[in-house]
């Protein structure tokens, strides 16, 4: 048994497939420039349907984190860091993702991170590494 694979929807497909080419894709409104995450096909600010994925730099800063020591699934190595990351070039967008590092005690709020991707079946799950 492997780790669960997220469900793919029309609005989330660019986010989950971008890692195949090393891109972190975030939805953006073409009318009001709002960055939309989690992905949606209608802008929550101006209700425009003119939304499309844009490529983010994939760099950010750790806003908050926790160190998980419970092995919830058989294939899940513990301990691991789960963080909320503020993306540098996507105002207002935060991702919750794993941060990979050898010693979880080195994690700190404000740490600079960069995205990487874990292929899992038909999706590429973003995770972060310290910069």
C-alpha cells in the first residue's frame, strides 16, 4: 500500500501535473489578478471565469509548522515536518506541504524553502526543502 493519491478535478489538474516539468502552478484570475489556492474555476473576488494556471517561482517562507511523530500510514516515514508556506511571488497564497530535511529539529518559522516534487502515480505532489 502506498501513500494516498489526491483526486484530480478540472480545476486542480494543473496544480497536480505541473511537477512533471518542474513547475508549481497556481490559478490566477486574468481580470483582477487574484491568485487562487486551492484552485477554483471561478474567481472568488470578481466572479470571473477568466482563470488559468500561472507558474510560481516555487520559493517561499515557512509561516508555521508541526513535527509529526505519529505513523498514520504504513509507508509514512516519521518524524516529518508539515508546514504552511507563504509563496514569495504569489501574494496571499499559502501551501500546506511536507518539508524534507534530515533533522526536523532544524525547522524554524521564517525558514526559506524551495519546492520539489514527489511523483506518485499520475500526480506530482509538491514538497519543500530548505534553501
